[in-house]
């Protein structure tokens, strides 16, 4: 086992096991599972691949095995609760569900939701790759109730304590907090003859969400433990489970409790193992379990593999077409689920078109300040997605006509933190919820970063965003788009930027690094982009709109438009990158849109002071926010900067509802304190 794997955070009196102890626990588990461990564990051990290494996943699994062994052994030096006997667990499970209602069947829940995408909303406090995600004192019951009220049909609860900060108490709390949501006569129930769930059917009307225990399950004991604490289903991970044990766990869950487990795969060979073991609900982890990198195409590849095998898996489509059921012993089709990397309605729709029936979303909901709105924004119903994306044209007062792709409808979706100069601050910004990280190269800035520090910032942001390369925001049809959207002003350029705003929203969930430049040679900008691996640039000088075309630098550009303060109020200078004098908000907004071209990827509004030799930005002064509001009312989403502080940023968001905010000079301590200053 690799010694480079990160250790868990401090966790009370739980011991820290040596690598030798962890390896021994895994080999005991794998070796005792079958008379032929090579046959049953080949998918775990890399089929004799000499380059195969034990991963973080193996380390966590081994630790879970040893912790359970310690609890079952009744360690007198441990303050952890002693483990109940299996008989006691089964009796507790029966009493719990006699009192609080029967288990729900995961497969039935997913099918009953069709054509709506089933949402599994996850509760977790932290993760090995992201650290703390939510405050340690957040209550599972409160979050689960919020999820359920917003429309989540499944609540996934991380119960692993060392790396994820969870507990079995979280599971029970989530179950009891959402119990009032359920009218048992209207809930789909399990169909285990004589099991805890009893005999039940499926209704399309369901109130209580299903509760899923997400942990590193290696034994029937943990399944019984989950049911005794209120779970309806458990996660089984193929990547750590011998094939014969997987089959035994699935059978035990069904026969004993009427439970349908969620079986997780992340590689083609694991799909074969899951199907052979009898899995009926298959979840695809888009995250590589060894490197923690995301590959959003894994789910679609799994869907294609199921289709190639002639298996029925597609969720009901919204046309009401009949679902073809493949004979698998009379139990119907397989349900396919996507388990990681999603945060937007576009992600949900992508997997809906692939036939997926359930999406599990955790981190973005845990970080959200408004989980209810975030869930509504996922457009789980395909009709909602159609309304949001094809809901009709919006007329712009700057020139009339429809805006392609739908106009901006309000709500902050982009948060840019600018002026960072070291990796630690960049990670802090990522954890705080930023999706654009700004690194300044402008010569006149007191927060200018070195190329070396920028390279390190890009590296850690990519790791946090679980990617290995630059995010490609420019599609293959951009030449055609430039011709279609060419020219100055009017709805053509406006339409181009509306379309690109949606693209930036989708891409920014992987976190992007933006380099900020001001009147610097294009050769220099291109060189910095190449050396640092920047995803985007921001032009903050008098370069002109046309300079923001992606072809000039190889990456898309944010074009800054300065709102100039200090000019005569009765003077109406036309909008442009050189600065816009104060006038009426609508006149200034119309002037800006009149000078708009299709060259930039998006527009950022900032403050400039008349006569300031720095050329705009970094003033610490706010402009008239109603200008941004007017521009957005005309259909263009914009990022707002200039004088945003902890005292006024929430006011700006509430009053203007800008598409994006750029916080910098007002949210840090002081210049030179490690980079917490903006432009």
C-alpha cells in the first residue's frame, strides 16, 4: 500500500493504522471471500497488472474493516459505542420500521419518478479531496428536510466518520426529520416476502424520500446496521468488493430486508462484475477512484455498454414511450444512475438524454446558500428544462429582436475572486465557493503575481476541480459563430454573449483560472497563457473589444467595461472599454450594448476614476449598480466588480441579482499579506 496516501483528519481516540495493518486487513477480506481469490478479486487487483497500486479508496476501506473489527471486539480503551450483536440489530431494525414505516425500494422509487429525473441529494461534511465542505455542526436532519421539501426523492447520507465526518446518527436523524413528508399509503414500498419491508406496491405519488447509507460496506453486519438506523438502501462499491461477496451482499439485502442496494461501478470490467452479481440499480462514479479525477463521460460509456449487451436501462422518456423490459428473472429493467460531478440543469439533461434515471448531487448542494433554489434550478422534469432553455425570445430595448438561447433571467451564478498570489489562498477561495480564480499580471497592480506562483495556483485549482488540463470553452463551430454573430451592437452580438454565458456557467463548475492583463503586448499574454495553463484571460485596459477575440490568445477573454466616475452628469459619453461617463442608467446601458461586439466571451463592469493614471480597476469604489441592472434587463448577463466589500456584496446581489460578482479589493486584509487583495 502506498504510503503517500493522505491520512484522515484527527478523530478522537480512533487509532491510526499502519500500512502493514491496512494491507493485512484487505488481504484477509479478499482472501477469505473465496477459495479462488484471484478469480473473485481480479477486478480489484488489476488482473495482475504490474503497475497496479493500492489507492486511497483501498485505504479507507481497510480502515473501515479494522474499525468495525475493533468495535465488534469490544475494545475496552475505546469510547466508541460497542457494537450490537447481529440478532440485536435485526430486532432493532424490525422495531424501527414497525414504528416509522416500511423500507422504500430504490429501484421502485426511481421508476416511479419517470419521466422526471430522480434526485439523490447528498449530506456530507467533508471529503478526502476537498476537505471541509460544510460547517462541522451542520445537522443532517435540517439538511435532509430542506432537500426533501425542495423535491429530492433520495437522501444520501455519508456515515463514514474519519474522512467524511459522518455517523450513523446522521442517518437516523435524516430519516426521522423527513418522516412527516410521507403518507405511507402513497409511498412505494419494498416487496420482500416476510422481510422488514413487508409486501408493497409502487405508487407514482410519493412523499417521504428514500434514505441511502453511503459508506464502505463490506459485510452483512453493516447492511443490518444501516436498516436499524433508518436506511432504506446501502451503497456497495464494486472496486473494493470481491465478486462473490458482492453477490452475497445483494442477496442478503433483498431476502432479509426487501432492500435494493445501489451498486457503484467506475470501469467497464466492474460493470460486468455488477451484472453477474445481479445488480439492478447501477450507479456510475464519474470520479476515478484512484486519482479522484472526474471524467463526465463514464456514465455515457456505461450506458453504451448496457445497450451493447442488449439490456434495457433507459428511464422513461417524456414522450410516454413504452419501456422495453428485458427478462432478468421477472424483475424488470436495470436503473442507471450518475453519481458524481453534477451541479447544473445542463448536467442533469446530459444524463437524461443518455437514459439515466437518477443523479446524485452532493458537494454543490452542501455548499449552496440556498439548496432549495439550487434543486429547483436543476430542472429535474424535462418539461422544466425545455421551458428554461427554449422559453421564447426576449426583446432588448437596445435594438429589439429576439435573443438566441434565451435571455438572462436573474440570479448570481458566477463568483470570481481576483488578486490571489499563492496556492493556499486559491484553495481557500475554491472552498468558499468561487468558480473563477483571478491572477493578476497587470504591471501597475500591487497584487501582481509571478508566473511561477500562477503555475502553482493553476495546479491546485485543477486538482480541486478534478481535472488535468485546461478547460476548453471554445467549440469547433466558433468560426461559424463569429460570422453569424459578427458586427457591432444589436441583437447578434448580444445573442452570442448570452449563449457563451451558459457555456461559462457549465465550465466554471470545474473552477477556472483567469489571468488579468492591461494594455500588454499580445505576444506576452500568449506566452503567459501557455506557460501557466490559464483557462481564460481578462482584458482590463484600452485594448478594444476586438482584442478580446479568443483567436488572439488561444483562450476566451472577459472584456472589462469601465463605468467612469467624476465626469459631468449631463455628458453622455458612449459606452466602451475606455470608460462610460455617468448619465442615466438606461442611457449608459444602451450605449454599452451599442458598442458590444461578439469578440468577448463575457462582459465585466468595473469602476474607473476620471484622471486616474492606473487606467481603471482596483479603485475600491462602487459604480451605480442600476447600470448593471439595466443591462441585464436588456438581456445581457454581466459580472459586476468595483468596490464590493463584505458589507455590500450581499446588498448588490439582492438588489441587482447580477449574473456574476468579482470580489477582490474589498474582501481581504491588506496588500502584501499573502495575496488576499484583488485588482
